[in-house]
């Protein structure tokens, strides 16, 4: 039990769909993006699945896969994402706006908020940004302190932020194990809402706790990722 009287290991939500890397691979194959951008590559499982021009950012790549495969180009930047965006623009390497992005870098919500705002500015309206680990299944997972087992950090806080400040976005919450996959489209590369209010947003949401997560879950509906295996169903939500 924590101070709120909540059992921090009690399951809050169930993810029973496609494993998240399978879903990312499916999106890559079905949507056929021409430009892919990734933050937090680690061993390279998701990067390997893409066949298009790609840019990957991670301060410490630990590649265990042949990640270039049939890609026409792959640029890898071994640095934190903030350094990358300070010094580089993805479009310079991809030669077109980002069409599919996967954000899975530092698991603290203010980092993901910056990664999202920076990435969106290089997208077009119907590009898709995927967020990992934003639908933790227990309160114990969402600590800001790195934990050895399944650790999501507090990146989930970006979801209530986007619902409150960016109601123009179209957000799909996918039931992908182990900790969800969130797919965001109807992007606005010219939006400055998050960057204009960045400090007050971080202040407002920093202390959001397990109770706030439970309340957020009571207001969203998970989409069954298995249903999006059908091309017809997938393209009702996403097209490039
Ligand atoms: C959970 S792992 C990513 C897992 C990988 N995407 C997958 O699905 O197998 C998180 C990664 O984020 C990277 N990372 C940590 N801080 C970062 C930062 N500030 N910017 C970019 N990546 C960061 C870590 O080096 C690590 O490889």
C-alpha cells in the first residue's frame, strides 16, 4: 500500500493485444512510411523493422540486430535527444517530413514532452507518432526513479497533458503488452502550445500520482490492437 491507500502492485489495466514491437512492425509494413524517426533505440528491435530512410537517436546504442536491412539510408546519432534537436533537424537527413516516429527515450515525462513537441515540428498532419510505456499496468511501475524490473517512469503524464492542451490531436490508446502503445495523429507541426507553456505544464503535472493515473484510465478507452491487423480497420485511423 502507498500513502494514498492504493496497492501499488495491483493491476490497473490489462494489455492483451499484439506485443508492442509486433504492432510497430505491422504499422511499418501497412502504412509504408517513407521517413522514420526513433528516439531510444537500444538493441534496435523496432528500428530493424523499418524499410525506409530512418534517423535514430540514443545516447548509448546497444545494437544486437542488423538494423540497416534494406533501408536506403540510416543516420544514427549517439547522443541525448535534447542535444540532437539542438544541433540537427531530422528533415536534413530524411529529405522529407517524418511520417512515422517512435519515442522511447528517457522515461521521465518532461523529456517525453520535449521529444514529442520537437518531433511533431518535423511531421506533417497525418504523420503518426508512437509513444511507448505510457499505459503502465501498475502504480509501482510509474516511479520517476529507475527500477530494475518493468519500469515505465512517469511518461504517462504526457497523456492528460495532451488531452487538456492539445484536444486537436487524435490519440489512440493501444492495448499492446507490456505497457501499451499510444498512436497520435492529426498533428500540427506549427503548434507552439506545448513549447509556449512548457514550464507551467511541467509544474502542473509533475506531482500527478497513482490516483490521477486511475482517474485518467477511467476516462479513456483502450483500442484492441488485434482489430487493427485488418488493413481496412487500420486505415480508418491512420494513413500516410
Ligand atoms: C527502454 S530503452 C528503449 C527500448 C527500445 N525502444 C525497444 O523497444 O526495445 C530506452 C532507451 O532510451 C535511451 N535514452 C535514455 N536517455 C535518453 C535521452 N535523453 N535521449 C534519447 N534516448 C535516451 C536509453 O539509452 C535506452 O536505450
